[in-house]
C-alpha cells in the first residue's frame, strides 16, 4: 500500500489553486509601499520615512471568536473576514497609528474552495475599508484536527505613527469630554454568552425573527464589525485627540481604564445614546445583570474619543459628515483613591 499526503486529507493542488484564485482579490488592497506579491515566503513593505521620520510601529493580532459558529450555522462566510480585519485595525488606530498591512491565518479541516474564497473576499473588503494592504497569509489544511466544514481565523496587523503623534491617554485631563461612535451591533465580542442565551436559554432557531429586530437573529449576530480607521485618521489629522478606546472584549468596564490616567475617572452618561435592540433582547432573554452587559458587550458604542471640551461640537459635526453616528456620552473627573475608574450616571 502506498500512502500520500492527499490520502491523509491534505490536497496540495487544491491549496495552490486557492492561492491562484485569490491573487486578483488580494491585489486590489495593494499600497505603493508593498514590494511583494502573494506567494512569497514573506510579505515585503517599504516604510515611508518621509511621512513618518520618527516611526513607531504598532501591531495587533486577534481572531473572531465564536462568531465563527454563526457564519458556519448560516453557511455564509463573506463578512466574517471583515470582522477579522476590524478587530485588529481598530486596536491599531487607537494608538493614533495608520494600519499599513495585514496578514491572515485560515485553518480548516478541508479546503472548501467556495467557502475559502468568501472568507478572503471579506478580508479584502476589510482591508480596503481600513486602507491597509493584504500582503500575505497562511491556509492550513488540518484533517483530524478540524471537521471538514469547520475553520478558524486569526489576523495580524501592523501600523505606524510618528512618535510625537502617538495617542496614549497621557494628556487626558479633568473636564475633557467623551464622544462615543455607534457600533453595528454585537461586533465580535460576547458571542459565547450571546449564543448561550439565544440557542440554549431561549431555544431560538437561527432563522427566528424576534420582535424588535429588523432581520433574523442569525443575520443580526452576523453583522460585521465596524471599521473606524478612516474617520479616526481624519479626526487625528485635524483635531487634538487625547484618547481613543476600542470597546472590544471587556466592554466599558475593562477597556476605558486602559487609556484613562490613574488620577482621573470616566463618568459615563448611561442614557445618552441609543442602545440597539439586540442588546435589550439578550438582556431580557438571559436575565443578564446590567453591569454584566456593560462588561461583556459594547452596548451600541464601538469606539470612544476623549477630546477637549471646546472641540466637542465640531468633532461631532465632522463625524456626522463622515457618515458616523456620534454621541456625547461622558466626561473626565478627578478620581478619589477608593473610586472605580469608570462610573455610570443617569440624567
């Protein structure tokens, strides 16, 4: 008996064909600094030192978590790549850095050509939305580790900011204001809890259409994460941005303290923005405590901007012109030693 890699479940020819099919897609994301095409051992990117003479490279890696289960349940895979890019580049931009390039890792039990191309299509769309180049990646066919119709994703992004333009929260002061930018729903966090509530506690079918939602529960949970890179780069170029907070895993309670200096606290006006129906639905179906909701989900605010009070009106107007939905959701106060770094108040 003669053994082969293909008999073991790995089809090299299929993998090579996949790379050839996605090359035209990947090429649409290229930037002038890109020095290599897809298929080399490593992606090459020439850093523009005229634009950033004192460059600081900012990197981020992330995945999509169990939101992948929703894509696989619906057998729809053309948006999950947007989530992958968003989770990385939104973490890069909060340092004030422009995302430059992106790499992806796709692991699966068996390369299903149509599904894999859909995934890459989403990644390309995300890169175009963020303005970064997709310069490489890895597709790992792992039979026996994943089922044939299962896959996992990881993403890697690198950005750059000039050292004197880096945003780290150190300039945040008492009296500064907090602007929230609307999210697009759940984004890519809290899905283990959301899936438990929807499919176990409430026993809903993925195609069910609960009251209050404009689409099925599956479609709502699959909405891609907002990418905030371009509007934030616009603001950074024209305004004094003191702090940026990506409301990702950990929600309000764990992410805001990452940027607010120790002598300060963030006061959040809990009734100052519109909470999307999906969060109300999850809270009611799962009887979830309000603090738990604020720690797990973004609650309708995907990004926060901390700015001087004098600039609030103009920044909010600019965000609206850029197609975003901003809210003035809080301010910075002095923090006593025993106080938590984030408190909520109601009007």
